[in-house]
C-alpha cells in the first residue's frame, strides 16, 4: 500500500468517526412544525341543537349540509 492510498484511507476513517459524533454536526431541528388545529381550538356553532366545530358561519353551514343537519331557513348561531 503506497503512502497516498494510506493517507486517503486514514482520512476517510477519521471522517466516518467525526460524522458519527452528533455533537459536532448538531444544527438543531431542520423544520419547525406548526401546532395542528384541534377541535377544541375552533368556535362552536349550534345547528338545530347539534354542535359543529368550524372557523366561521359559512364553514359551519357547509359541514351541517354534509351531515344532513341543515334545512332551508335554519339559523346557524355561535355558542359562547
């Protein structure tokens, strides 16, 4: 084994050892994830006595229609 090949092999071995040490290359988390919106974070809406969680009246009406709770003339009102 000649000198250049030995130096290359030794350098590669040192790089592998250094890469396995987490303290040397710790840059912290790469992404910051936003907290997901849960049901308890959304306002509550009353539709014919049923409670729907939605961000606004239009969305609450849409969810009520999907669930079969909404009929023409139904009032969607917020619950405090």
